[in-house]
């Protein structure tokens, strides 16, 4: 992995953590619904675009990007839905195999996980559980990037000192 890719992944993790924190604040502390959150986000975006449009018109600046032309590629949409279908399919197959009772270890593992999730759901709100999962996921992404950075740094230092990987292997 290159150094730029590690920064990109760390940036994604940080952005995801910030977005998750805002969603958690909106849903848990303000006791608002997801529908209210989406409405607030759309209102803020609409007002921001309107203010920027008015500002650009007053300053005789042409709008650099038309927001109506923003769209994702067909490949990106296909990969998102393929990932979603694979995730749901994998969960469904695990539950189907566990429900047959042929794999007792899997059955008890699923039962224990579902029981723990049920108990956690009774103790704390769903938003808190989702936010904790998001934080753990972001920490995992950052830890994974720090490991890849640690493996790349010695190679970069060898190249900077004038030796190559082939020289070290001889």
C-alpha cells in the first residue's frame, strides 16, 4: 500500500467518525428521529446552496459546478448494491444453517450473539449501540492503516539511504 492510500483510509475513518458523532448527537441527545435528521440535513444543504448562489450572483462569479449534474457512476452504484446483497445474503445463509441445527457450534454462537444484542438493546438505545459499533469500526480502520504504514516506513527509509531491497537480500 502506498503512503497516499493510508492517508486516504485514515481520512475516511475520521470522516465516518465525525458523521457518526453528528448522527448520534442528533438521535440520542436531541431525541430526534432519523427522518428529522435527514430533513435537517436537506434544509441545511438547500439553504447553503441558495446562499452560495446568491453570493456568486452578487459577485458576478459563475457557479463552478451544477449540483443537478452530481451523480455516481453505474459501476459505483452496482458495487454498492452488490456489497449490500452479499452482506444480506451471507447473514441469511448463516441464520439458515444455524436454524437447521446441523452445526451446533454455529447455532449456539448465533443464539449467544442474538441474546447479547437483545440484552444490550434493552440497556441502551439503538443509536448508542450503532455509534459504539461505528467507533470500533473506525478504530479498526485506523489500526489497520497504522500497521500498513509501519511496514512501508522501513522500505522507504532504505530507499532514502541509497540502498535497495535487492541489496538487503544479498
